[in-house]
C-alpha cells in the first residue's frame, strides 16, 4: 500500500519537479565553462557585496565574535533570544548532511582542489549573510505578545516599499515577498522535514542490521516517525525561545564531536597533512584534474559551499530576526560567522579527513567519476574515511546524522511557521494548525521516500535566491547606512561594552 501511495505522489509531482529543477539548476556556458546559473548568481552577489562593504567579513570578524558573546547587548533590548542562540539556531539549519555527504561528493568529483574553492566561496558568503541578516532585523515585526517575525518576506515587502515609495516599488516588494514565503513554506515541510526524517531512519536502520535488524520490520519507520514528531512538536510549539535553547546546546555539542573525530583522523595521519594542503592548492589551479581541472574544481567547490551554507537564500534571517538588539547591524556582524563555521571550518575539516585518509573507496570512486561513471554516495565516502582510523566511527556518525537532522527539522519548522503566518495570518489557531501539519509530515517522511517531491523542494529552496538577492541588491545602501551609523555610535561612546 505504501508503495502505491509513493508511486501516486511521485507521478503527480514528477513533471512539476522536472520542470522547476530544470530551470533552477540549468547550466550555462560562458567562455567555454559550463556551470549552473544559480551558483553563479549566488557567488557573483557574494563577491559584489564583499567589495561594496569593504571586506567587512575580515575587518569586523573580532567585533562579530564579541557581539556573539553578548558583550555589547543589554538584556532589556527588544527581541526573544540572545545573539549566540540566534547564531546556533541558524547554524542548525545549515550544518548537517551537506557538510558530511556534500563534501565527500565535492572532493571526489572536483578533487582535492575543490576544497580551496569551497573555502573561498564560504569567505565570500560571509558578506551575503551580513547583508540579509541585517535587513532581517531592521524590518522585523514585533507582535503584541513579544514574539518576533522576520525574514525575506518582511524585508522584501517593507524594505523595497520604503526605499521605492511608488506603486511599482510596492508591487515589486509584495511579489518578491510572497514568492519567498511560498518557497520557504514548501521546503520547510518537504526538504527541511520529510527528507531529514527519512534519512535519519535510513541511517539508523543501516547500522542496526538493515532489513534484517530490529528496525527492519514492518512498523519500525512509523514508530520512529511518531516519536520524532512528538519531540519536534514539543520544541517548535515553544517558539524560537525553545528552539534557541535546544539548538544552543545541540549544535555546539554535535559540532565538537564531529570536529574532534576529524582531528583524530588528521592526527593519526599528521605526517600527511602538508601533502594534503599541497594537493588542495595544486588541485585548485591544475590545468587537468578529476573533472575539468582547475575550472572543474572551482565549479564543484563553489556549488557545494553555496548549497551548504545557504548564504543568499534568505532562510537564516528568519532565525536571526528574533535576536535581542536595538541595532540591526549587530546581528549582521554575528551572522557573518555562520558561513565561516559551516564552510570554512566544518566543510574543510571533512575534506581534509577524506584527502588524508585516502581510502581505497575514495580512490576507486574518483577513477569511476573520471571515467564518466556515476557519482558515489557522499556519506559513504566520508564514513569510509573516518573508519580508516576509527573503525567504530560509523556508529558515531549515525548519531551525528540524526542530531544534525533533528536540529534541521526544528529550525525549518520555525522557518516554515513564519512563512505560514505571513501567508495565512498569525493567530493561535493558525499556528497550531501548522504545527499539526508539520509534525504529520515528520511521520510521513519517515515512512515514504518521495524522490520527486524532495527534488522539487531542493529546487524551490534555491529559487529563493532569485527573489532574495534581487532585494539584497536594491537594499544594500540601507545596510551601508546602518553600518556607518553604528560605527559612529561606537566612536562617540553611545555603544559600549556591557560585559
């Protein structure tokens, strides 16, 4: 019966999924180089903002860490959560399977050199996050009950109407905002929910004996989905304060466990570290390589980094908008740390682990790709690399995958709720209806594998970038004014360190 339901859903969504995915991930050729246009759209914007804001991600890095630790924020400032909780909540939506599986694929298809371009893209993406999260706080809405709503739905509508107070400007803002809300809602329910639940159960079943293990029987997926849905429901009903409290503990914990495991593999092969960095640098500029030499490494590296840290997609400003602050630019500074942690640290650690371990599986996979064969399972590439030094680590990796997935579900539950209330109104009934629907899809996602639906969800997530970045270009001068004013206040002593 489940197979019939799955086939029916896929038959309905497949034509839609193929059409949208074909547009979003369509490749263009410039100067003989072929790449997905959406990746270029994200990277060009990141580079443009980096220049426009004077490389703020490097100049303000120390200030960003100070603000994240709460050194410039008083407890009576408007908002719901601390800077660190906002950062943790946003990171919980980006640090996950993309860092584990996506990087494994990147260094297999693009070679070690892809790591260099991932780092470059992550550094550029820091400025995009700075821009969009500043706008998220500036144009957020504080409700009568003290809760906050923010994100691209709000700054695209209000910000563009404020900067271009004409009928055309107001219409453009409303269209971009509505489009962004629809994309966020769909991905929140499908990609940020069902996919995560499905992959969590699949990984648990694999390490417990597969179809012959105790999770291989009929009903196991349903029970898992119900338990997961109850936990997720208890967290998201509490709102961003509850989510921030959970993710501020969950994200650092799982991040530390994962990075420590990377360091163990790297430490076990410490003599190979210089050679690994040599491979990364030489592969980044080599005329020939696994997939198109330097150009292939650049494209793959940029693509995986953009897909991992979500800079420019407009998702993170929803979480960052709830921060306690009266200076919007402060959360922009904090947000620029996000791609640094996600891409420059976590993705690089994963890539180094794969490159240093040099497992036979990775070697064979690269040869297969070079010969035009299929792309390998990224999780397997990474898992095999860890197992080379820590034979038991696939079990720890399973725990990490589940925790990453749970934190992603929680965060996207909040993102989806804000899109839902923007489209259908904010009331207790509306929010509770959304919570029921969202948790129901946690159960559905655990039981079914909805390939076409999830492909469509991935496509609409990146279609967000089309709506969002248009708005970021139009509103960049607003952010620059906020930055200039905040610097002036600091110079004149209006903003002082409180602890």
